[in-house]
C-alpha cells in the first residue's frame, strides 16, 4: 500500500467512526436509559423505599396492637359495669368457702358446691367435661324485676310490676385443650348463669306442669319457675343465722335447662401464683388471675376484679401475663353493696 493510499484509508476510517459516534448518541437519546443507569436507579429506589416500607409496617402493627388494647379495655369495662348493676339487687352473696363445700346435713358445715353448675350440669358447664373447666367465682341471690305482669283487679287493663328471687352465678371458663373451641379465644372467658322463681298467682289451679312445684299456681305459663329452682328456707331447722340457712340451700330435683351465656371473652388465663389480698371480706377465685372477688357476707358486699388479655387477640401462644407486657392486660374493679332485701311472710 502506497503512502497516499494509507492517508486515504485513515481519512475514511475517521469519517466512519464519526458517523458511528453520532448515531450512538442519537440512539441513546431516543431509546432511553443504559443498563448502568437503570441499575443505579433501582438501587436508589431500593434505598428510599425500604425504610419507608418498614415504617409503614411498623405503623400498621402499632395500630393493630392499640386497637386490640382498646377493644379489651372497652369490653372489660362493659363487663364490670354489667356485673356491678347485677350485684346492686343482691340480697345474699356466697363466699369462697360456700362455693367449695358440698351440701351437708349439718348446717354449720354446709355449702352449695354440689347444688350448682358444674357439679350439677347446666349446658356446657359440667364437672365431667373433658374439654372445658367451669369454676364459680361469684354467686348470689337477687331480686329480679318483672314488669307489667300483675293485674290489680278485673276492672282495669293496666298491670303492675313485681319481683321474684333468682340465683345468679358468674363462672370463669377455660378450654382444657386450646384446639377444642373454634368460637372462643385461647384465653379464659366469663359466663353468667341464672335460675329464677315464677310469678305466683293469688288463686287458681296449678298451671305450670312442674315437678318441682306441682301444687302452685302461677300468673301464667310464661312466668313459671325455671327447672331446678328451689326457694331458700329462712326457717330451716338446725340452721342458726342467715349464713347457715342460705348455705344449706338445695336445688330442686329437676335438671337445669338453662345454659350459661358468655358475658366476655379474652380474660387473662395466667395461673394464680400467690392469692390476691382482699381489702375487706374473703377471697373467692378460680385458678386464673382474670376474675376474682372479695366477698363480705355480713354486709352483702362484693369487690370484683377483672383483667383482660389483649395479647391473646394478636398471637396464638406466649400470651401469659408478665411485667414486660402488662400494658396488654387492662384491669377493672368495682365494689358493690347489694341493695335488695329479703321478704318473708
């Protein structure tokens, strides 16, 4: 190749290279980012979005926890208010000794443990159950208000109110196996049981077809006594004082047909390590810290303590109480003196 040819070749190569460079710049401007630019953009997006995503997850988790706490606090307060209103009409409250002692022919050493559920079965509250434990914590007699039931005379259509006596029991319930219930939580719950007398008529023939009171006449068939209900006897031979008389109460022969209804779920199921101290009265409790009462029998007074478990709403295990998670266990208490009275003929 001559010197002239070499010069021409160099000029041609330079021309071709200049065209290629111009074309490359044009393609880059038209077709978008290069691979390196895309990788850099993705890295920057990852560095920005990841902390924001973690922040949002933390906000949602905190909101869920606070909602669980708020729900538990509201339900515990509603439950304690309900129990407090119920207790206001109490005429006699049983202490823990009466609830853990069976009926005895000796009035001084008698109790009602085998006269009420779970020893005497009522629905799921059964001492022979292998799935549920049912422990009475608060049991009392009360005056139950019945509205617009008695007709004063045959010349009027208006009806008067009256009251009957009823036996009320609050239970602390816990599933024995955490897999047995699909309805309730794995924590404990509180249920209420009640049996009531019927509204007696001043005259008439027996109309309730009851084996417990076959000779009694009632105002109508919708106001008959509940099966198993037995009126207490304040003139019981051998029983000295109201305590012995009420502790000697026995249920009627009929089986209970009433079933305890659950008042509130998500009650603390943490086992009692040391018995709580009562300011006044004596302790009545189950096996768990979620529900117990201090009963002053002489003054017809009870102080009730509840503790919820919001942690059980968030996880399926490891939700026992500890000092580190106590904010998830809202508490409530009420002290009530029964304002009802015993009416004797």
